[in-house]
């Protein structure tokens, strides 16, 4: 009743102006163009970086890509990342919940986890290579290890930062311990758990690239390294771009799954 | 891990309301201490047992005793100090550059819409590319190996610091800007007195995060392209079948990484005294 | 210094302001006209969500009217200015500055007075609001009431021509609130500036006001304006006088009419808009 439209004469052009053809969009496109321009100038007109390919060369390389080959490599890396990530989730999530929710588990597990954590996952490469015979399992272990700690720490942190009024309110309804975990604690900790997963998938991609560069057994990391050794530099940059794209895709995927689990956050 | 809700008491016991002075023995032998010690010890015991009984391929993995022995020997050599100091220098170099560029850029992106539109899309395109993937380019870019490893550390540390700085600025309460405006602040004054201090806590988090990733990147960089440094040393130990040295190297890397992150937290905590004031007043209210 | 006795008259001329939500535009102020007289304490009261904060934002210059004019001493509002100070709903003391530094912020930003002058006035003001012992505490270390007092001091040191108070004592307990009102009245009666005080509490409104403006429900207009002729300086005993009770009854009657209308319309009221106003 009180709500009425002030401006009923908005035509199509106004809408377009508002959403697409405004200064913000122009500036954003400018941003990318300026970057490409700076890159070209740096490479073309200074002696120092002459080995680095120009954007044009990279664009040209795009048409020389053998689609079959590149998609196999993408597929291989994806499978490794997903295996490691899911393994990390499967093992890391329960441990994170245990440390966050049970005092005994916290006392028992937390110091051990805290001692191993500072060692960066990359430093595990030599031991992993030593321990696992199969190269696939080496790479999957490394990706798993990269995903493990962010998931554990964010699950734990998410649970410990739940507003204490929520469990207290639930307690006065006579909820039991399991109900408390599933109905109150986990939903409330969900945003941070998904933040952890996003961090984890980023590190998983980093790990897969490093492991593949060293292991020389296919995958995008290997593909980039191979083109580096045969000095096909435009391909190297293209490969980096593809890796970035895959990483971004995974991160968006987790956002989509996350927003499905946390519908209550998307109302506004 | 203060203020943590570990367990929700099932019911309130009478004993919860009885305050007794804890005796010396109960201070040492409380549940927490016992379990924490058990946790750390069991890590080493399980490791030792697995290696000792050679379960699956644990025969190949060095045991705790061997690692200790080699570690002491290695710490005495000149190589160790060379490796450790070189790696630290590379990390610090890359990290410092990352801070110098990422913090001002992040502050500007968070504060100024036009600057944000002009730079953020490009950065957003570059961000998902993991630091490790820059290794081939870094080798091309810098024929000097020191610089190429430092560059990889720089790329690794850059984005966590940048993104945290941006969110730091965006999270500043809008009322603070309005209050400053109506108190007569000009834009420059607002930048130095509202934007910078307001974003500091978040920048501190980003810096600690970036430091961790810089260490990780340095290890990868040295493994692939180095001739000195801890990352190179553990890879060399693998190829020369000096396996205990691998574990020693991992431990040293872990300790140095932990040390530098702690240092950053310590330094930044000095820069944000009002945060300390919050925790202090919380403690006060709890003890009162 | 500006002679604040004859300045700071705020005039609303047929002001219309609408807020855009995703699909529709909702009118918050609808051809709203009133005058806030200079050198007086005007209190604005109305049902919650009736656009009181919007009025504050319009005068402060954070928002612009869609139609009509907001005039200050005959000139339209151009943007935020240090002549018009706002005390915010939840305090906006800078958490990274101590109580004293917060009060010094304005003088140091504008450099209208020397550091020594400002220092003297800051100490003076903080003592007047009872914070003499808390100069070097951070806002987070103060209680809710102390923060509001510090905010008052921070605003008043700049001697604004128009002081805008956006439900500044909201969320305080009844005792602290009474205390704050007395502190505030003492400062106002000394400063002689123009004050606009927004509230949804009738007792507070009548106790403080020289002039009371009662708003209608959304879209808001002025429903009624009352001159409160209680004697000044006001003290707590005013609350028991006959005149006070009469005025309260009258206000209640007018407001009740509005509240009924509001609850009738609430079936269609948009929650999103309500909260959009506040954020």
C-alpha cells in the first residue's frame, strides 16, 4: 500500500545504462587492456624481458593447442585434485569436529596436529616419493596433505567461534549431544567450514602443480614444465592461465555448493 | 585457544560452584596436561614403532633416533647455517616486497572505487594461478637464481596480504567514515587516520598467512631451481640417499616458518594496542 | 568562533525521499515540511522505521532528497560538513584511538584551534561528562554509557551549528539513560546551539524538548508539532509536574493513532526496507 513506484517511465536504454554500459564496466575493461598493454610494451621495447612472449604470441598459441592432449592433462590434474581434496575432507572434517567439539579429543589430538602443521606440504615431497611406490598415490597423498590442515583448522575454529547463546538456547529445549552437534553447532559453523574448503582447494591446486612438475607423470604442472624445457614459452603462459582457470572453477564450485547448504545466508 | 566452547556440560554439578585452591599436584597432573603430553609422545612413539617394525614401506623412513643423530651432525656443519640463512633471506626479501606493494595497493583498492575498478579485475584474473606455476616464468624473468626464488615467495605472499587488506578496509564501519567527515576530515586525513588503522588488524592476519605461503613457495622454488637453501638440501638428501637429513630439513623449515609467523604476530600486535586492550578488559571482567 | 545564537535554522521544504530495493522503490519521506528553529532543542518522535534516520542523513548530507529542498540558514545542503555533527545510534568512536584522542580528532583534523587550546577544552569537556579518570582508555574498555558520553564530548568540542542526535541513548539501561539525559541537558543549556534529537521514547522526548515534532507512519510526514513549555533548566522533578503529564497524555494520544495505523498496514510492510534503513 505504502510502497509504490516513483519512477515508472524507465525504458530499456535506462536499464542497459544502469547495468552494462556505465563507467564502472568501462574502467574494468580498461584495467585488463592496460595490463595487456603494459605487458606488451615491457616485452617489446625493453631488452631485459625479451624472452618472455607477448600477449599476442600467447593468443596465437591458443590456436595451436591440441585439444585432445590438453583435455587429457586437465582431466588428469582434476582427478588428482578431487581425490586429494575429498580424502582431506573425509579425514580432516571429522578430526576438526572432534577437536572442536570434544574436550578430550582436543587434548589428545590438538598438540600432535599443531606440531606437524608448520611443516609446509611441499617439504613432504621427498619423503612421499620415498614412501609411495606408485606415482599416482604420491601425488594424491600430497594433495590430500595440502587440503588436510586448512579443513581441520577451519572446522575447529568455526565450531569454537559459534555464538555461545545458540547452544545455550538449544540446551534449554532439552536437546541431546548429537542433536546439538548436527542441528546447532555444525550449521552455525558452516560458513567458516566452507571458507576452509576454499582455502584447501587452492592449496590442493598448488600441490598438484608442484608434484606434477617434479614427478613428470602427466598433468597440467608437467605440461607447463615440459614446454618450459623445450622453450615453447607461449605455451607455458597459456598453461599457467589454464591452471588458474581450473583453480577458479573449483573455488566457484565450492561457493555454489556452499550457498546451497547455507540458504539462510542468501536471503538478502 | 581462549574462549573456546569445547563441551557443553550435560548438567550442572554442585561441584561447579565450589571454589577450591588447586593443589600443586593437581595443577601438574590434571587431565589436560596428561593428555597433551600423551598426544605429543604418542606421535614420536608411533613413528618409532612403525619404522622399527618396518610396517609396509616404513623400513625406508628414518626413525627418530637416526634423525636426531644426523640432525646434531648437520647443525654443526657450515652448510646448515648457509642453507638456513639463505632460505630465510629469500623468504624475507620476497615477503618484504610483497608487503610494500600489496598493502598500499590493497588500501587504495578498498578505499577508492575508481582505483579498484582499474586494478582489481586484472589482479582477480592473476590470483587463482598458484605461486608454484610461476616458477618457469621466474626462471626466465630473473637469470639470477636468488631473485627467481624470492620472486616466487613474493607471488605467494602477495595475494593473501592484498585480499586481507582489501577486506580490512571494506569491513570498517561506515559510521566511522561519516563521523570523521562531519568532524572535518579531508580525504587524505581520512586515509591516514581511519583507513590505515581500521584495516591494520586484518593486514596483520594477512601478513602472517602470507609468511606461511612464502615459506612454502621458497621450498618449492629451491627444490626445482636452487643450488643452496633448505628446500634444495632436502631434495639433495633424497637423491644422495641421506634420508634422515630429509626429516631434519623438514623440521628446520617448520620451525623457521613458525618462528617468522610468530614474529609477525608479535610485531603487529604492538601496532594495534587497542586490540590488546580488548582482550585485557575481557580478562578483567572474567576474573572480577 | 561562530556565533551560534542566530544560526543553524534547518528548513525542510516538501522533501521526498525514496529507497530503491531490488524491484520497487519505497517512499520513506513524502512531501515532508517542517522547520527546526535555531538555538532550540527539537525532538523528532515517531513509530519505528518511519524514516527518522533518513531525516538525520539528509541534514548531515549523507543522502540527497529526491524532491524538495533541505535548507540550512537558507542554503541547500551540499554534503557532509563539520557545521553539522552527528552522534550515531551505536557509537562511532574510533576503536583505535583512546578516549582523549577521539575528542582531539576533530580539532586536529580541521586545525581551527591550536593543539594547546584543543587539549584544554578536551580535558575540560571530558571532565564535565565524568570521564576525567578515563582519558587514556580505549573505547572498548569503557561501558556503554561512558562511550556515549565520550561521543558527546567529541561532537561538542567542535561547536557545531547544528547537532544531530540519532537515538544516541538507545540500548542503554533506564538508569544510565536518565543520567545521560541530564548530562546532555546540562551541555545543551550551556552551548545554545541548534539540536535535533531523534528518539522513539516519549518520556525522553518530552523531558528534553523545546519543541516536539511527531511523525506519521511511512511514508512520513509531520503529524503534529508541539511546543513544550516546561521550565528550564530542567531537572528530574519536572517529570512529576502536572504540565508534564498533560503533555505526555496528549503525545500518547497522537502517537497511538499512528501506531494503530502502522499495525494495520504492517501486513503489507516490507521487512527488507525496514532493515535497509538501519544499515
